[in-house]
C-alpha cells in the first residue's frame, strides 16, 4: 500500500494547511487522507474545504463539519459556536451539500479512519490517558490493524491488543502546547508512523481571525498551542 499523509482538524486555518501541504509535497507523499473538522474556528473555511477536497483521497466528517452542514451550533461553547456560524455563512450551497455527503467513519483495507472513535465516530475523544478498559474496547471495535483518529488535536501513538491507535494531531489548531501545525505519515506496509511538525505564519492566521470578526480567543489560542 502507498504511504499516506494523514491530516486532521484543519479548522479553517489556511496558513497552516498550505504549510502542511507544501511539506507533504516536499516529502513526495502522493496520497492524503483527512480525518475531519476542516471548517470551524478560524477565518478561511471555504478555501480550506476547497483545497482539502481537491488534495485528499478521503475526507471524513467531524463534529464541526456536521454542525455546519446541519446548521446546529447550539451544543458548542461560544467560541466554537461563532466558528460554526461563520463557516456556515461563508460556505456556498454546494459546499454545504458536499459536507452532507461525508461519513465520520470509513474502513478501507486494514485501516479504520474516523474523526472520534469507532464507538462514537463524531464525538468521542481518545486521549493518551483514556482509561485502559476503554482503549481495549475501542481497539476491538476498530476491526482493523490501524485505527486513525482525529478530534482531540493531540497526537497519539499507542498499540492496544495488536491494534495501532494513531492520531496525527491538528493542522490548524494544535492543543499540545506546540504551536506548529501537526500531521503524520503512515507506511501501512511497515507500520512506520512519523509525526511531522511544520512552522507556519501563526501571526497571519491570528490577524485573519481578528479581521473576520471571530472571537479573539480563536486566534490567541493558536499562539499558545491550546
Ligand atoms: Zn477539531
């Protein structure tokens, strides 16, 4: 199988997305998969969705994508809700219809791709410190050798009962204290998983969030990686 670049949680941060795609191209990786949440939070949801659609072989539905498609932002905190409402405003009808076609979980070859987890593909968070019993159940429900998850914005690489639980972190809003954009490269033949961190123009992304009239916090958090 071909080597895969795994991206997730772009969250409308075009500056971060472009830097990651440049790195992927430099590495010569031909195939890209996106684990969801392309929109929400930041200033460029329409352009990010356009670019991800164009570049990725597989695009999943995340909780923010779902909220934008359905016009349901009420379950989110105020910062996330503003991002969802802004994204819905920015996307044209065709882009909204496209979001509605996406799935939150797909199994292909020996890889299970999901935004959250196999138990709750849109909403469950699987962190490095998720209790062992839950991890074992999640690994079992993957029914694949590799389980690729997004949603937490925190990288993960664990082996549980013979299943690799992997998370590439977030392209557009890293939350592990490192402000650089995060993605990963998987070689399904060898099991090699390489996390990559890419510098991008954080200040420009913050400025765009401000200019878009989005909550300042949606930009400030990018400067802290949280
Ligand atoms: Zn997200």
